């Protein structure tokens, strides 16, 4: 089973989660405050081996349209 981590950029706390994370769930978690410090700095990350080859719909097109 795949896993992912919720981490707080402000206080460096981390919570490991099991299963796959959808884009909707990622946005829902990242819009909440950290239960430890109260900062709105939560980030969801998948393990590097899985995240490196994954392409999310819409992101590739957005990167191509970006100037620079």
C-alpha cells in the first residue's frame, strides 16, 4: 500500500498516512492549520520513488504555458 506524509513547514512535525492521496484530499489537508503550532503551512508529500514518475492532470500543460 502506498503512503504519504503530512508535514508542517513551520514546526517540522510530520504525520505518516497510508493509502493514496487524491488532489482533492491534498488541497483539503493543506488548507487546514497545523494542530501543533496553528500555522497554515501543512504540505502533503508522497514518497520520492512514487512522486518522481507521477504526472498530475493539468500540471504539465500549466508548466508548458509558463513563460521563462
